[in-house]
């Protein structure tokens, strides 16, 4: 069965992970997120009663 042969796909996977680990990941890690979490308490949500059309 050809899909069980790791010969063509294993080096491609290793190469892609090496590229990701050495080039892409260091460029992504120093970026700072623009949306910082905050500890502001949210007001409780009061549910409004639902008016059923058949009552």
C-alpha cells in the first residue's frame, strides 16, 4: 500500500517542521497581542421574559 510508505512524506514533514521552528516561529513569538485581557467585572445580565405568540 503506497500510503504506508513513509519514504516521500517523512522528509517533507521533517523539513517543513524545521522551517517552521527556525524561521516562522521566532518571527511570530515576539509579536505583542493588541487585545489585552482585563479584570473588569461585568454587570450581571438580566434576562427579559419571552412573550410566546400562542399565549
